[in-house]
C-alpha cells in the first residue's frame, strides 16, 4: 500500500508480534486462494491467530482430508513461486456486494460490517480477491514456509444455527 501524506514508516520483522500477524494473514490469503482453486466452495474468514492462521471454507457435504494437505500445500507453493503482489482495492459497499454476490458468507459480512454509503477494502492475491483491511507482505514470494497441519469443522460465526465450514 502506498504511503499517504506526511507519515512515519516503521519496518517490522517476524520476531515482532505485528510482523507475525502480517505474515500469517498473508499466508491465510494464499491458503484461501489454493482452497478456492482446488475445492471451489465459499470462503468464510481467514484470520491470523496466535501461532498461525486458518481459513474457513464452505464445501457442502465435502470435507478436507489429511490426504489432501500436500495438494493444498502445492497450490500455495505455486502461488509463492509466481510472486504475485498483494494488491489493495478500495471499493464501495455496493461494489463489494456485487463482487461477492455468489458467496453468502461474504455478503453476510458486508451487510453486518460495512454501513451503506461507505467504502471498504479488499485484497487481490493471485486469483483470489477477498474482503480485508490488510496489511500484507508485498508479494506472495515473501512467504517462504507454509504447511497444512490440520483441518476440522467449525460453525459459521461460531453458531450451531449456521452452516458447517471446513477450517484448514
């Protein structure tokens, strides 16, 4: 993201918790891209968390098995090798609703978190465009290490009244 106006710049490294959050958030977007390409489905959220990150994806009755971890990792590795930029997009609420019309989870998030008449941001990473505040590493090539370690089921927004998603 370009610097705007008079500002300060602080470079942070991975040993800083903020650096870890940026790295893991960028890694989560790369995971989301691989999940969409390989399984289709609808992405939910993909936040950095203490010790790593995850992405929730709705896949109907399908599940991610341990046998698919290497395929997911290969998809992330391909994205890393392509060294794609993380591109910030500033869009209106209406543009976001149109852009994500095919994903009921993103539409729900937009309707709950983006007030009418306001702007929001999304980031492009390879073929993935996702709602996001950022920040990210400059390119996918900066993510040198990636591993899928587990998957499980999770309810959308933590409520058993909602759809079951795969958490990878």
